[in-house]
């Protein structure tokens, strides 16, 4: 259990960081001393900061002859230091006082303004993200792809049925397609432990020695990765989520601007695309919204080009209802064509996505009635219960 730090502990932490921010490179000859009398709840916390012979140090207590003394409520000074409040405005409003020359105060933020931007970050900034977006030409054709089949029921489930047609199309386009069935009992992908070792020791392998390591290497080598999965609780099945989390190892522990957002630079910048093929139980495509958003965000943060979200709501219904064989054939054909398109053009056309996700005129009322009957029979509710092809 983490206890909240006391004001004194927090101020000690503040001054420890402050002296680290002394910009020796810019101000190598600067020498001076600052006294801070910071008050809270009737208590005064006195700290002094000195810069002498290129070293900045802090100490609790009172400096005998500071160049500048700052007297401020703790919260005001921390807000000014944290950039949440203008130091000038707070000073003019009389929220804190100084003894000494105003010039010394102005210098303060520069002297202690060292930027902790590693060289590599200054070089790349957003650059590697931009670099890793495929150009239109690169996007046109894939000769290799990796499919992560994420259903807990493996390739024999409903997702597997739809995926099979999609992969057939991908292969038909002449591409080399590897399918990794995550459900295999001999493939272990444990959840990320959040130890940050991969961040703290640059390039260190994951502490978890399981199949996640080689699968992620395979993912990193693939110009196109397709995640095929059933919707579970509006999200991805746990093993897929574990695999997404474990790809944290691909990121570096720095923060760079990315459009209007912030993200991490990639450890191995590359040009790659990602597509999602998802199947769900409910008949409405709206249920996919959180999942699609999740994968779009994952693609954005991992610097993938998000190539397509291929969605089949009510996937089980179309497979199980004998009256739906016609639409099911159309869906299967559209999936094959979509697989071909994705490999050849790096995109799936809107018409095909519609054909794959369409309701084929089945009303929700009929859909519910039929589905209820299916589950009633399946759970032994009627003598005429049948076996089903997909168990
Ligand atoms: C644990 C679990 C959670 C599910 N959550 C949802 C859900 O949130 N929304 C939905 O429409 N279907 C949900 N489903 C239904 C599956 O997405 C659907 O049955 C799918 O066709 C299963 O594919 P599979 O045979 O490849 O496993 C869930 C199924 C399971 C087993």
C-alpha cells in the first residue's frame, strides 16, 4: 500500500529533482544560493539550494547569506514550478514574495531548466513515426502476412470459419500467409507483469520466458499483421490482450508528440500494417465499436497503418441458421475477395466490408427468436436437440 507523502518528504523530492535540473552546460560558471521558505498549515519548510563550482546541492535549513530568498505557500510554489501557474502573474498578485533582486529570480528557471531529452529523441522526435507509415506504393501489395488467430476455440470456432475464407483469399493473391493459432495449448503467452525491465534495460528480453517472445519477433518481422478474433466482453480474448500488452517491449520509454497526442517511439521503427477481423454474437455491428477503437489506438501507438476492420456481427447465427446458407455463402465469398484485396491493395473496399457485415434482411425480432430457440435446444430444452458442426 502506498502512503501519501508528507509535505516535507515531497519537498525533499522536489529539491532532489530541482538540483538535477541545474544546466551546467549552459551556465558552467554560475554560482549562487537560493533560500526557500515554504509555508503550509502554519509550518515553514526551509530549504536552501546552492550552485558552486559546477555542482548544485540542496539542504534542509537556512542558508547564512542567500542571493535570493523565496517566501511562498507550498502549493503556490509547486504550481509555479510545475508550470501550472505563471510565476510572473503569481508574483504580481503577491502570492509569493522574494527578498533579493528580481533578476536572480528570472535567472532561476534558466539555471535549473536543463532538458532531459535524450539525444536519440532529439534526432527522431516524431520522425520515426512518420517514417514508419507506409507510402501509398508500399501499401499496394503484400507478399507476406501474419495472422494471429485469437479465438479461444482455435480455428474450429466461428471466427475460424470466417477466417478460413479470408486466408484463402490472401493466399490466392500469391502471398505467404502464416497463421498462429494462439489457442494452442502448447503456446503460452502470459500477461505482462508490468515490471518495466524492457524499458529500464534497453533491449533486454522480456522476463517472461514463454512463446510471447518469438511470436512478437514474428509480428515485428511481418509487413502485415491480421488479428482475427471473437468479441469477448466488448474487447479481445484475454490471450490476445496479453499479446498486445507484451508488445510494450517494442516501445521506448520516452514520450514524443504524435499529432495532437503523445506516444512512445518504437524500438525498431518499421513500415507495417495491421488489420482486424472480428466476429461477435450480437447482430448489431455497433458492438464492435470499443474493439475497433482499441485496435485503431493500438495501431496508432505502434505506428501501424490501420488497413481494415473486417467485421461479422451475428457470426454464429449466420453459420447455425439453416435458412441463412445463401447469405453465408455470399459472406464467405466476400471474405475471400477481401483477403485478396488486402494483400493486393493494402485495403478492403467499402462494398466488401458491407457484404461481410450485412444483415441480409434478417429482422432483429426473427434473429432473437431463432437464436433463443437455438440456445434452448442446445441446452437440452427440446427432444429434437441436434448436434452442431461447431462445438
Ligand atoms: C467470454 C465471451 C464473451 C463474449 N462477449 C461478447 C460480447 O461482448 N458481444 C458480443 O456480441 N458477443 C460476445 N460473445 C460471443 C462471441 O463473440 C461469439 O459467439 C463468437 O462467434 C465466438 O467465436 P468463436 O467461435 O471463434 O469463439 C462472447 C463470447 C464469449 C465466450
